[in-house]
C-alpha cells in the first residue's frame, strides 16, 4: 500500500469521523486528512494543540490492541497512518481477537492518526 486512500475509504472517513467526533472540517478533505496534504500544509485547528497524543492515547491503544502481533512504534505509525486507518478505523479487520476496540476507540484512533499521531 502506498499510503494513499482509495476514493471509497476517503468518502467513508469524510462522513464517519466528523459525524462521530463532531469535528470541524467535515467535507473538507484537506482539513480532515492532513496526511494527504503537502508537506507545508498545516494541521486542522482541531489538531493544534492535539488532544490525543502518543503519551495519552496512542501508546496504550497500540499496546492493548496491536503490539502483541505487530510491535508498532510511534515512528512507524506516523510513516504509514493510512494502513491503520484502513484496517482498524474504517473496518474492523484488526485486531482479529475477541478483545477489540470500541467504536469510540476506533474513532479516537482515526483522529489521532489524522492529526499526525503526535
């Protein structure tokens, strides 16, 4: 996977994340998905300052749901956020165990990743 979203996944996220989280920027893909934007583009206002960080969200989420199989670090999550969004936010493919994130936790993961996984 090249880190770019398919049109279907992009459409689902454009609808699902803002509706679930009450985020600003609904319908504006450059505001909602800064990882798709050019290197000089700023993060959306909802990410500055970020409410979800590696320290207060990402590390615990990855430890609880991902790292028994994958061993993610903050750095490799930041390098390929779309992979996690595809398999753990827009679908329930991961994790394949009985201990799965709640819909709220999945939306928080999407928000954290969209903000650059700070």
